[in-house]
C-alpha cells in the first residue's frame, strides 16, 4: 500500500513510477536442534518400552506369592500408581493446568486403556502369552490405519476430493508385526481360542488410547501430570470392578456376593510382592505414564506405536540376562525386521508433506501426524 501511494504521488508530479521493491523472503529452515530433540524423545519412548517389558518378570514374581491372584495384583498396582500422582495433580489443577474438556478426554483415554488391560487379562486365561503379545503388537497397525483415515478425512473436509488413503504408511507397521510374530510364535502358536478374541481388545484399547493422548497433549501440553493421574484412576476403578467380579470371570462362580473389601495382607506380608508392587506401581506405571504423556507432546502416536513394538526385544533381552535364555535364528530375523521397520518409518516420515497448509507460513497450521515433531 505504501508503494502504491508513492507511485500515485510520483505520477501526479509527472515523475516516473518506481519499480516495486523486491524484498528477500526469509525461508525458515528446520533447525538441527529440533531434529535432535525429536530423535531424543523417540529414544525416551524406547526406554519406556524397556520398562514396560520388565513388567512381565515382575508380575510373575508377585503372582507367585501365596494368595496373590491377577485381580489383586492389578488392583494394587494401579491404585498405588494413581495415588502416587495425586498430590502433584492436585497442585496442577489448582494452577489451572487442566480444564474440564481435557479432564473428560483423559477419562475417555483411561477407559480405552482399561479396556485393553481387561481384554489382555481375560485373553490370557485361554490363550498363550505369545499369541497375546503378537495380537497386542497389532496396535501399531491399528493406530496407523486410524491416523491415516483421519488425515484423509481432514483433507476431504478441506475440499481436497483427490485425497486417497496412503497404504504406504502401513508398511512399517506391517513389517514390525511380522518381526514380533517370528520372535514370539516360532511356529508354535496353537489353535485359535476365545482368548484370542478377547486379546484383540488390546490393539483397539491401547491404540485408541495413544491417539486420544496425542490429541490431549497437543491441545493442553501443561496437563501431562493430571491427565496421567486421571487415566490411572480410571484403570484402578476398572481393576476394582474386575477384582469384585473375578470369582465369576476367573472361576465361573456366582456373581453375588462380590469379594468385598480387598485384602492386601498377602502383598504387604511378602517382601517380594511388596517390592514388585512398588516397582510396577511407582516406576513402570506412574512415572512411565507421566513421562509418556510428556513424550506424546513431541512424538506422533504412529511413531510411538511402532517404537513400542520393540517391547518383545527388551523382554527377550531381559530373559537372556536374568534367565540365561539364548537367541536363535528366528530371534535375530525378527529383531532385524523390527529395527528395520523403525528405520523405514523414519524415511517415510522425512517424505511426509502437509496437504492442507504450509507450517512455515501459516501460523495456525497443524502438521500431519507423520510430520517430524522437531520440525514444528
């Protein structure tokens, strides 16, 4: 506008108009620090995966103690975890770190996670741990499918009728699942059971929980602690219902009367069980889920889900160190496939582009889920 006004004045005075000024446009280049930060937070997710893998050994130790069943273990673990985050969450709520909408979203997220844990527990009653683990690893495929569907729907709502479902985004997840299957099944999966059907609650529950958590942390990143506490409170509540109904669910007994007030004496009186509960409740659950909420501010759910497929690798490594188990040819092949899937995901991530906006020009632009978080 200033250039136009100057030209109009020059024309009135019979002077030649000036050529429009050509100002150099600064191009915003992604900072290398952002790339390093994005990779570092993906490493944090891998550490969390290793912690969660240790839960299998800890659970075996705890449930091997007299009068400690799976229902009592789950109730105690998630109750301790929820209580551990309660004081900090109250302070965060007083500071206004979370609003009503985010709290309701955290309840939904916790419900999906509880759904996954319940399916896992019921499934293991009649299926093998290997098949349950492989079915659980399908969450990365489920997350990739849902995330790509959401991206496609968003593009169509923005008026891009030519947007199509990109099946290439499913390739890393499929390769990772194949690697897990080779490591866990080793050709001895057994016949299908009703437990397999229950186990499919894991990829659905955990997968939708990851996506819900990513949305919550994107809109309200300062609410990581109270969101984690709400999630654990919901899971602990679901564990209480499972505890009360466990005689019917686990042994086919009458629903009424329920078990009543939980008796934690078997856990308190056993140093091994008490130590295991403190470890799984405080470290691998409370601390891990809190850090997970922070990490999901910087790592897309699709990437985190693929990284989490490495959990059987950490479990196998722990078995080799603690129990003297050795790796066979199938273990090496499966490990190579899982690591290759993560590398492939990184290459596909670098090729990702936003079809709706340019994040370097439009301040309100939200990059797609596969866009590197370090580039935002």
